[in-house]
């Protein structure tokens, strides 16, 4: 081999670019552009989706997500504190709960609450309540572990300083430890919110009326109606409208926390 | 173990004593850190505890406000036996100011909020009163212009002074200092010591674990030298720092006061004292 190390690296990079360009050219040649455009970018279909896809579907997605997240966060905090309790039974309950709900699909919880509970107890839960419980029960298991880690990440000196000022254990938790723990876990909690946004599509199982449609359902319904993939693409883009700013928010919060530490 | 037999006659200690420690022992598992400590601090007295690292001096301090649970013995603070299992330790702690080596300011709160939070949540003072007292104490440590700063925006020396002001805002009867200048850059130590010196002059009862020999010599009414979990000697600064009677005290002081010379000296007397056994 007469090539130097640097020349060889350049050659390999050249081949990589070549393969990429070739793939793009081949795809461009064999793809049926008209067909693709009609399937994904049908302007007429897209127009028909608005404004309902925003005023109903997007709003419902956000609503379901926030319901589940709010309940999950509250329950997750309780579970995290139980997990750290000095009373063993509380720890056992929390660990069992967390392991159970982390280990089963959210889908199963939706089925249990949406169909199981009404059949077994002969009470129909309100739709919003069902969504809140289903998303929240599972989300809480994840959030509990996150919050627990956050609480444990607060330096021991913080508790000692609080206790030495005469605060009780509970007061020190509420005023000093938990606020700091939440700053630490804000990024992972926001990731959980993003996951819940996507999981909220599972409500399709419950059988929705038109006003209860969220993005995924709305897209699927419109797909059947228009025989076009355009609604799916737009629904997908609208999910990104929710999740991308959240990701941005996480980065901003991380930067602010880094400054305040 | 004398605490067991005298339990009935408990809290009537002489009121002149701010801190009274009897037969104090503390073990972490196998490791015995305090091996029988008897000592007391009178009201208005400034006592400095010196000694090599691992000698148990910080543990002693932390046993006074029960941040560490003593394994045996009795600790009485301002007439209240804190080692009594029935005592409400939170009530006792609010009368004892504590300053930590690592400052331990609350990073999510401003300097002012650091000073007001316990006043409001523990002493139930209203916001105006708490802020008035907080500002007065920031003034006292020379940081009235830093009220709205977050700890991360302050230098180490400023943070430690805020921490002292935080403790003072609770109107403590006595103050515990756990190596308050050990985490500071040398040029920042002076400001903190100046605040402590002023406090001592105002008559505050202070128990100070420190390596600052000049501070101990100048400010302390009494110096306690600890090594290996026991008090080796105590007395006035002139006695303990100026003319130590024990070999271990001399070795320690030589090392602290003149580290370069001590290294030479240490080679000479390694066998003699065996003082590193506890570490």
C-alpha cells in the first residue's frame, strides 16, 4: 500500500459520500413522484383537515397528556417518598408498584380501566378519568424512580443545614430537598412528558366520539376517509409541534440550572 | 454509661453551662471515633477545638446538635439534655446555630431567602419581620448588597458569611463552627474570621473546630486539643498552643504551624507517638 494514513482516511470518506449520492440518485429515479406526492402531500386533503385537526385533535392530545402527567407526577412523588421511607412496608409497596407498572404495557392498563372496570364493577368511568388514570398509573412508576434519584442527588449537607436550623424532617423535605430535586429531574421529567404525549394515542382503544379524537385517531379516521397518507403526515408533524419545543425547553432549563448551581 | 444510672435526676444542670458533655462515645460500626469525652462550654465562652484530621473533633461538634447520634453518654445544651430520647430535637436545634465547612447554603434560594426560610417556617415569623432581621444580619456580616444574589454568584468567603448570618437570624444561644474556613481560598479566610471575631466580642457562646491557630490563640478563651477520639489536653490558648504539655500536642502544633519543618521532625519521632494509628 502506497497510501499514507491520511490519504486512506480521505479515500474512505470519499467512498462513503459516493454510496450516499448513489442511493439518493437511484431512489429519485425509481420513485414514483406523482404517486408519492398524492399520498403524502395532497393539498386538498390537507386543507380538509383544518381547523379540526388543531381545535379538536391537537387540543385533546395535549389535554390527555396533561391529565396523565399531572396525576402521574403527583403519584410518582408520593411513591418516591414511600420508596425512601424508613418504614419498610412503604418501601415494599412502592417497589412492587414501580416494578409492576414499569413491566406491563400501557395498552393493558387502558384495556383494564376502559373495559375491565366497567364490566367488573358495573360503573363506567368518565373518559377523561380513564385516560388520566391509565397514563398516570404507568407514568407514575417511571417518574417515581426519576424523582427518587433526584432526591438522593441533593447533597446530604442540605438536609443537615435545614435540620440544624430546626426544621423537621418533613419541612426540610418540602422546603429544601424537593425543590432542588425537581430542578435536577426536570429534564428527565420532560422526557417523560414527551413519552406520555405519544402514549396518549392509546386512547383509540376506548372508542371515541368525534369530539374526543386526538391526533393519531384523527389521522387514522381521515386516512380512511380520504384514502391518503397526508393526514398521517400532518398528524405526525403536529406531534412534533408539541414535542420539539419541549425538547428545547429541557435544554433551556438545563442551562439555567447549571447557572444556579 | 453513667447516663443510665442518673437518668432520674436529669436536666437540672448548672445553667451557666451552654454545653455540657459527659462520657460521650460515638462509633461508626467498628470504628470508634469518640472514646469518652467529658467537657463543657460556659455561657459566653469561646472554645476552639483543634487536632489532626480523624481525631473526632467534627464528630464531637455534630453530637452537640445531634446531627450524629451519640453511641453513649450525655449531651446537655443550655439546660436541655439533647440525648434524652423524649426531647424535641427540632426545638433544641433552633437555639443552636451551626456553620459548616462546605457552607451548605440553599442554592435554589437567594441570600435573603436563605436567611428568612427557617425564620418563617420554624419560628413562624411573618415576612416583614423575617426580612428585617435577615437584612440586619446580612449587614452584620458586611453583605447587605448581596441580599438578592444566589449562592452560586457569591465567592466562598461571601457564602460562608451568608451562612453565618443565616444561623444568626435564628437568634441562637450558641454557635457551632465546623472548620468554617477550611474550604476557602487563603485570601478569603480573613473576612470570615473577622466576622467570627466580632461575634466573639459581642459575647456569643462559640464552639469552633478549626485549623486557624492564630484565631484560636487570639480569640479563644479555651483551646481543646483532641487526638484519637479523646481530649488530650485543654486550657487557655497560652497553655495549649503556647506551651503544650503533651508530646502529641507538640507534634501536631509543629506540623500545623510550620509544615515544612514538621516533615523533617516527623521522620524523627515516628516511633515515639504512634499518633497516626487512628487513621
